[in-house]
C-alpha cells in the first residue's frame, strides 16, 4: 500500500525578495505569499488530500490554512519539519555574510553540509529529523494523500536523503523549491520515489 506525500514550501515571505535566510525566524508572508497560499488551497480543493501536516513556523501554518479550510481538515503541527537554523546568517543574505567572512562563505558554497554557517544547525542532523518526520507521516496515513507544508532547505536535504543523493549536493541538485509549489513523493514498502518536482499551484512562485 503506497502513501502519497505532497510537499509544499511555504509562500513568499517579507525576506524572500532579497533572498534573506529566514531559518527558524518567524517571518510573515507577503501579500504575494498569501495569494500563493490561497492558490495552494484551491489546488487542494481540486486534488483532495486526507491530511495536512505543517512546520510550526507561522509562514508554513498560514500557507496550509486555505487548504485546511477548503477540505475541512485540522492540520497536524510537527516540530521536526521546522526549517534549519542558519545561525549567524539568520535574516541576512549570503552576499552580506560573504562580505564579512569570505573564507567561511566560500567553504559553505563548496560544501554546505561539511561547512555550515557559524552557530547553525548541523545539516546532517536536520536531514535526519526531517526524514524521520516524513517517514512517520507516511506510516500514520497508509494509502492516503498527505499535504506537508515546510521549508526550502529542510525539504531539499530530506529529498537528498530519501533519494540517495549526497547531502552536500542539495543546493546544486535542488537549487530551490518554489513557493507554494507541490512536489510529489510516493512511499511504499519503506522506499520513497519522487514523482514530480516544483509543480506550481499559482501563476507566480
């Protein structure tokens, strides 16, 4: 029996336009982000799911809300779906960090897992917690379709872990997950298969 996991990154935030790392900071959605959340809700109404799980950060909860209303579902909140903590780079751009610490920025670009930002969460640990969360969700909903609203870096790390791709390649293989777009995973017999990636629900993501 297979379970379908429909992974969605939250909508655009106020830091998105400048590509600032939001991480564990609780950053609000922009008007565009709210519109993306509404588009995801319309998509869910047309492609119903049986359950919704979200990160506890408000940008993910807010993004999931229209889908929950459309389907009369109460979302489950899972702390392990929280975005990676980016340490000293929270609220800053990579370019700003590079101007201050070019060697550390270069090391991050070369291998973001072996050389995370200072005071940041270990990306391997983030991949482990996120992967465990998705496997738990799949096991909780056998044979069902589940919408999971989480975050760009965490989901990219988890996709690498689930698909057997070296974690150090997450930024290259998955440059970004588009805001409020859907990526489909099939879980069956403990194995995960990626069926689609970054399918938009709105005109702008």
